[in-house]
């Protein structure tokens, strides 16, 4: 599925600042760096998962990566205070907790998205339909097994 996502994104990744908001192991953000992203910020609230994430960042020598052991709400406030902006955001919240819509709304309110940026949302295929910010235009909606991947383009 990760390969399919990056095949769709293509050259848009190059030079982008990337936010991996529910990073887990950091696979999506690290893949973006390997494909030419200028930097990646990883957010993961679980200390055990964050430990693995840090090891992955260090083992790959990803100097343009920074990790934060924070809840996504805290992270959005922290990144906003730093005036950070991202052209590519990955939202892959834990399934079954209804976090896709809430994190998307928080991301939009925080003003962290660059105009014409891309947001990739992964959630369970059978998850209830989530409402996303109206300035997000759906450009891709695909199913990969039990996962639904949607890509949104953020209007300016």
C-alpha cells in the first residue's frame, strides 16, 4: 500500500516539508525523505512506538527528520507556535477511534498546510464516513484490502 501511495504522489514529494502525524514506525515519512522530501516531522504519542521510530530515523541517518513524543493535539499546537507549514501530510490514526475527522479539523484550524498541499488519510474501509474540511478537495479514494486511502488537495 505504501508503494501505491507514493506511485500516486509521484514527483510531488520532492522538496516538500512532510508531517507524519500518527507516525508509528515512521514508514511513510521516511519513505517521503527517501524520495526527496526536504524534511519530515514525525508525531507519535506511544513511548514504545516512539522508541522504534527514533531507532528507524537514526539507522537511516535521516538528519532532516525530527520526532515528537506528543499527542496529535499537542503536536498541532507546538508546530503552529513554530510557524511550520507542510506541503504533504500523512494522517494514519489508529483505526476505530474516529480520529481521522478530528485530526483533519485540527490540522486545518492550526494553519499548518501549505496552499495546494496534499493530505493523505488512511483509515479502516468500513469506518463511518468522516467529515473533512471543506477546503480539502478529494482527489483519490481507493481501497487496499481493509484500508481506505484518500488524498485531498488543499485549496488556497
